[in-house]
């Protein structure tokens, strides 16, 4: 018989392991002359104080892509039915606010929480919410193969536009990206992540200073960079789009910026799923983080996968490849794996399954990167934007060591039925 823990008892367990783990698993950072800093967290009690209940359901709406219109909220994924309290033994959802915007914070796999657990932090970046996003099922499937990890989802919402909004219990809906709202257009950004909001929200959402892996899908690769924001040391206006040699621009950018000690110190790695990248400060902050924090640390990683066909991923990813001086090798399936010498920075690029195989917006990958083509006959991989979740799941577990710790069955449960 399965016995379910009352959520209050579960929360006490989390606080108990928090106290233990803070001294034993707090991550440190050493880069660019910066002293060690602990992975500070704090404020989760404020999130726990506002659980989402069945009584909140009338407040929730769904957004309509490319339109300010809204309609009735409906979950297409049972695990993200945020009002279903029967899910509370393993997951729980809360409502919080940052920068005037509401967020739905989901805690999943709570039965796995123990000292040192890795938290997978999911950002969805699609014109819906996690309850409807095409990436959700892929992420949930990946979590099944990561028994030594739990997951936090940070889902950005906005308050439903009303001329005379109520003072409390305001209606809300997920942000649909690239949409004009009465308050202004929201492109691919998460507005509340600006000016340090993303860092504050991340630290508040983490129950303990455990290592985290940030998973970003589609549009969320742009605002994700706000979690790594560096401090500018110059009044010079930097042109993030017209940079010339990306390797030299990155070196200059690092010299003109400084480590921001507000950035969470326990980031173990990144998983980018078919990202919509942009030439902005967030991109160069990410590249600086990879250069300074990941390249020289075998315990950290950066992984991304995308298609040459994707017009808003391919050109920026080739810039990243050149900036980081990655070298690529194509396999028999038409997938080019770009890596650094240490092997902990990996970009998998899926070539086109149609002619021209190697070209997209931004040119021919054989000419604008350092790569070698497969010497034999290639059986090319056919994929699309929505198939990249399962693709990454398989590639990470089968061809990299990045999730080895998370995929191991914890000793306490090994052999349990």
C-alpha cells in the first residue's frame, strides 16, 4: 500500500535537509580572480505561504498566441493540473510575484528530496504555459530517467488586463511571447527577470542551496541569460549585434565587465532545447559564464541542440561556436557535435534533411565554423522544433556523462520495488 505524506510534513523534511546541506553541499565559485562564494538562497517561505488551490481556478485563464485575448484555462498535461490537490504527494504549485508579474512555481518529485539532490530548473519559453507546452511531456519523460533529481518549474504569467483591476485575487494568464498586450509588446523576454529580478526569483524558489541544472526551451534561452548577468565596468555603449570577430569581442566583453556576486553559485549546467537566441547582453553574459565558469571545471557543463533549419537559432549558435572556438564532427546521422577540448561544452547541430544540407540563415556551416563532414553516406535525421525535447533526452543520457549523477538510483532506494 502507498502512504502519502501530508504536505506540511513534506515541507518540514525539506527545511531539515536544507539546514544539513547548506554546510555540506553549498557550491563555490572561483573565476577571474573572484573569491569563493556560497550558493546563497532565501525566501522560499514566502512562496510556500501562497499555495494554489481549487479556489484559485476561477482566476486562471489561458493566453491566445499573438493576441491579447484570453480564454478558459485548461491543462493538457495531468501533472500540471495545478488545482489538483491529489498530486500533492509528489508535486505542489505556488503563486508568487516578482517585479509586478505573477509566477507559478512548481515543485516536482518531492518524494526524492534529500541532501545534495540536484534540482532541474525548467523555463518553458513557449506561447502557452507548462500545462500546455509541447516540451512538457519530454521534460517529464526525462525526469523518469533521473531518479536522483527533482524539478522546479518557473512559469511566467501576467495579470489579465482590466481597466479597473481588483486590489486582490486578480485574474491572470500565462505570457504568450511575441504578443502585443495593452501594456506593450512582450517579445521573447520575461519582463520580470530584468534588473536582477530573475536572480532574486531563482534564489527565492530554491528550497536549499543544492546544485541546479537550468533547462531552457525555445524563447526562454534569451531571458535565461538574465540569471547570469554581469556588471558593466564602462559607460561605453556596447554593440552586441555588430561585434566583428566573436572570439575577440567576448574577450573584450569579459574585460569590460565583472562577476556579479548576486548570481547563484550552485549552477552545475545548462540544457538548451532548440533555443531562440538573440544578439543581446544576455547572450554575451552566457558566453562569458561558459568561458569563465564552465570550460575549466569538469564538474560543470553546457549542452545545446538545435537545427540548422531554425532561423533564430542557427546563426547565433554558430557565433557561439566561433566565440568559444569549438570544433565539430558530423556523424552518420547528419548531426554535427561541436565540443571544447575538455568535452564539457557541447552543441549538437542537426543538419537539414533536405538540400542544401549544411546551409541556413547565416550561411554554410562548413564555411563559418571549424568542422569536418562525415566521410561516408549520411542517413540524415528528420526533426522539427517539437521533437528536440525527446532528441536531447536521448543524446544527453546516451552520449554524454553530464547527467550521470542524476541518472543513478539513490542508494537508499536501490532494489526497492
